[in-house]
C-alpha cells in the first residue's frame, strides 16, 4: 500500500473526483499531497470539505509541475512513494487558440515529474500517467481504439498529450521508472469546469441560453462517468503491470447532438419551463465547427476488463441524471468558477 501519494492537478475536474474517491471510498490509509498551480481550471473550493475532514492526511501544495526543483523538494519533504499525474491543460478549443501552455505543462511538466521520479527511483513505487484517447486521432464509422492503435494526434492538445505519453514510456524503458498509463475517453460528472460540452449545456439549458453545437453535431464521443474513471485508475495503480498501458472507456458512444438532446429533456423534467413554453431543444444552435474536429472516438476497453476486472458501472442514462442533479444542487459552485469569485478565495487562502 502506498503511504504518500502525490496527485498532480487535484483541484481540477478528474483529480478532485479521484481524491474524493480514494479518501472516502477505498481502504487507503496514507496521505495525499495535492500539487496544483491553480489555473482557471483548478478550484480548491471543490475540496474544501475534504481539507477540513482529513486534516494531515490531505495536504495541498500550490506548485508548478514545470518547476523541477520545487517538485523534487515536494517529493523529499513528504517522503513521496507514488505519483498519480493528472495536471494538464485539458481543453481542446483553448489549445487551438493558445497552444503554448499546452506544450509547457503537458510536455515539459510531465518530463520534469519523470526526471524527479528517476532521481528518486529508490523510493518511488509507482508513477501513473493519466492520458486521453485523443492521442489515437479520429476513427471512421467502424473500429475501436485499442492499446496498440498507432498514435495520430490532431490537435495541439492531443499532440502534447501524445508527446507526454511517449516520454512516460521512454522513462520506463530506458531508466526503469515504474510507470503505468491509461488512455481514457470523455468524462462527465460533478466538478467539471463549464467550458466542456456536458456542464456547458446543462448550465445554458437551465438558464435558457443558446446551446452551441459545433458543425453538424454528428461527431461521436464515448462518454464515461468520472467516478468510473477514478476507480479504473486506482485499480491500475495497484494491480496494473508496470510498463503497461490500459484503455478506459464507457462503452457508450453517442453523437454530440444526441447528448445535448438528452440533457435538454432532463433539464425540462427538473427545472422551471422556459418562458416561451418550448422544450430546451429549441435552444440548440448549430455554430461554426471546431478546427480539425475529430469525427469519432470509441474505446476498446477489453484489456482492463479481462486483466483487472474493471468495467464501467454507470450507464449514460444513470450518470447524466446524477450529473444534472449535481449541477442543479451546486449552482453556487458553478457561479463561483464562472465569475472568478473562487480566484479571490484562492488569494485569501493560498497565496
Ligand atoms: P482540468 O482542466 O479540469 O484540471 C487540470 C488541473 O491541472 C487544474 O486543477 C489545473 O490547475 C492543474 N494544472 C494545470 N497546469 C498545471 C501546472 N503547470 N502545475 C500544476 N498543476 C497544473 O482537467 P481534467 O479534465 O480534470 O483532466 C485531468 C487529466 O485527465 C488531464 O491530464 C487530461 O488530459 C486527462 N483526461 C481528461 C479527460 C476528460 O474527459 N476530462 C479524459 C481523458 C483524460
Ligand atoms: O476524449 C477525451 C478528451 O475529452 C479529453 O482528453 C479532454 O481533456 C476533454 O476536454 C475532452 O475533449 P473533447 O474535445 O472531446 O471535449 P469537449 O467537451 O470540449 O467537446 C466534446 C464534443 O462536443 C466535441 O466533439 C466538441 C463538441 N462541442 C463542445 C463544446 C464545448 C460542441 O459541439 N459545442 C461546445 O460548446
């Protein structure tokens, strides 16, 4: 069992859900050190109750993974024996507008962490790298991404993640750093920053705003409830074979337009009707397509199923219902991340 686990990017969407899952629902008895620089996507409010509840077993360190010396000193100070690496610039649209941060954080940041892990190879038992299915590029109407599918990234985001994946692999092969890696499909669930499709559509639908669907809305993604992803990562960290990579997916392909329609119907069911009396579907607005927009992603997750016994437990119907309900009950969270109020809270509490 690991004693001192660094989670990078723990104030982001998946990192927050992962820390909650590990502390609240597993038999982990050690300490989590959450290393996060708090970009626009990092929100310590998401873990405020965890910080109160777990005392010394949860430590927050505001630090940049691109800073090698700082990372080394965190590893030394907290006797770190394991790293689960989420920190990244994660939004494809932003990578098209401003790729620089993606190159720095996703490539240089990962490289720094690998160097630290190699420097501390006597004590680091596991380095898990969280990656994406986007490294495989775009599928046609048929086929699935497997672990041996060749890499063909199309956006600056996916190219930076692909680059980091190659570095992770190289540090294992060349230097013996004990890595595992996962490539996962689209996550949705609580605490997702409302720039991504699902939370953006939920909040806009609740507020009666336009629902911007890129292109013809026929692009396909494989949707996975975030907690299922967290369970998969935890499973890999313990039972995954060093040097191996595991695809993680929801077995749940959907066209974007269908995702948006499901959200519209759910919001119609739980919220006040629109003033116009029409269904939220009337808010759907087709807009200019994303540059280089990948057409279809779909994951073959039979390896992790067969070898580690992991399979998604949430269907899209059950997961999206929980997600809509969460956003409805946590409007203050969404408000704070959108207005930047949490930035003030960060200044008061962490800077
Ligand atoms: P996110 O954007 O919500 O959170 C990223 C976190 O990383 C933020 O808290 C941010 O402050 C932190 N961060 C950014 N730069 C940093 C730096 N230089 N130093 C320290 N911390 C920094 O991202 P997410 O959606 O939670 O994704 C987490 C990881 O999972 C990423 O590596 C992403 O590529 C991968 N992934 C995401 C999905 C998805 O659907 N969201 C799917 C597959 C894989
Ligand atoms: O596949 C895994 C990836 O999923 C992760 O690696 C990324 O970090 C994560 O951001 C996500 O990338 P996508 O680009 O697929 O997610 P996004 O929510 O931005 O978009 C999902 C789909 O919806 C995509 O086809 C673009 C479309 N879209 C998105 C937005 C924000 C719209 O049609 N309208 C929108 O307003």
